C-alpha cells in the first residue's frame, strides 16, 4: 500500500510559509515601533503611547535587540520605557486614594553613617539629619503615604502582601525601577517610578522634586502640607 504524502507536505509548506510571514511582520512592526520610540526620545514627546506600550509588552525582547542594533544605549532605552510606563499609569494612579498607596525607597539613599537598624519591614529611619531621607519621609508621611526603606525586592513583595496597597511609587536606579515596574505589573498594581540621578550602593541621590511631583498626583489640596518644601540633595 502506497501512502500519499502530498497533502502532508503541502500542509508543512503552508505552516512554514505562514511562520515566515509572521516573523517578518513582527520584525517590520518592531522596526516601526522603534522608529517612533527613537523619535519620541529625541523630541522628548511621547507619540501614540498606548500603541508603544502594547508593542513593548508583546515584543520587548525584539525591540531591545533593534534598539541596540541602531546604537541606542541601554540607559536611554530603560529611561524611555520608564517614562512611557509613568505616562500610561498617571491617570490610574491619580484615582487611587493616598491611603492605598505605598512608597518604596532604596536603602542606598541614606548616609553612610546612618544609625538606622533593619527590621522585618525594612530600615527604620531615626531622622538623625545625616541625609535627606528622614525629612522627606516625614513630609510624605504627613500626606498619608505608607513609606518603606528597603534593601531589596523581597521586602517589597512582603510588604505588598501584608498591606495590600493598590498603587506604588518606587525610587531606584534605572534597572531597579524597571525591575520594580515589571514586578508590580505582574502583581496587578499601579506603579510609578522615579530614577535616582546618581547611582551606586552608598549615598545615591534622587531629585526630591520629582518624587513630590509624583506623590502629589490626585491628592486633595487639603492633605498637602502647607510647609511642603523640597529637601536639598
């Protein structure tokens, strides 16, 4: 008995052809999104952010490869992703009451002479005056924020599971903020990121004006301290 493999061969050919078309289409779409992204980065203005965000979610790896191919530095790429994410999350963040928000600071913002001790909920700031963290923590606390100074993502996960906030503000270096955004997205939380202006493991610096700008989104003016001021870096 002779078996006719012609239909099977035709099916395999069609599957292969469809796969090639899908891959080619994905590459073309990714190139278009990269071009739009690069133009947004150069002009400082986001174009079709919803489409860009959807594309990054679906084709992040491919887009990163193309970004590197055209010479875009990883720092620029991460900064753009974070800016895009913040822009898309701003409206949702504004609607969440401050009582359901939490703010996470990295321990590297503190002074190298910091006397704070690590607890199960992160570092407990003593407001010793050696750095600006204590002053900022007091001001943000008066707004109603639950604040944590943490050494790593494991603390963030634990505090989220314990207190169940609906929105987060995360401060950190580019890679930390991107990692935190990805983690928060998986947990179904609205997150806004603020990137430090000096990186490292000790005595990093953040523009507190940027932190307050995010923290004040959606707040009732009556809950904003009248003496709100920005600590010097």
